């Protein structure tokens, strides 16, 4: 009878230990899941202080300054370009058609 009692006692202890171990594992898993969920929620919805900071800061693209369009060439610049163009034609570098095309571009600007 002593042997049977020892086996029953060992089985009861082992069963209790397994039940407790499973309970602890489930509790820990639940805590970890709750922490992960809180972290996900915090990541998705910024806190009110962060929202105020974002609202106070203008967007970055609004801070960029765009350069004004280039000014039209002055009369002096146009005259210089036409003189250089005439010199190139006299030197034989440009044909009459090329000269007229470049002249039209300069005068159109």
C-alpha cells in the first residue's frame, strides 16, 4: 500500500505543478499582449502634447523660399550678345540662317 500511496502523491504533486506552471504562463502571455497593445496604440495615436507641437510647427515645405524667376535681360546684355553674334558671323563661324535664328532668340527674350 505504501508504494501506491507514494505514486498517488507524486502524481498529485506533478499535476499541481503542471497546472500552476500553465497558469503562470497564461498570465505572463496576457501581460505581454497587453503591453504590446498599449505600445501599438501609443504609436498610432500621438499624445495631445505631440499634437499641439505638430500644430504649432508649420510644414517644412512652407519654410522653403523659392527664387523669383530670372529677370529679363537688360538692353545692355542684349546689345552685347548681338555684337558677339555679329562678330561670330563676320568670322565665318555662323551662317546667315544660324545668325538670324540666334538673333530672334535674343530679341524674343
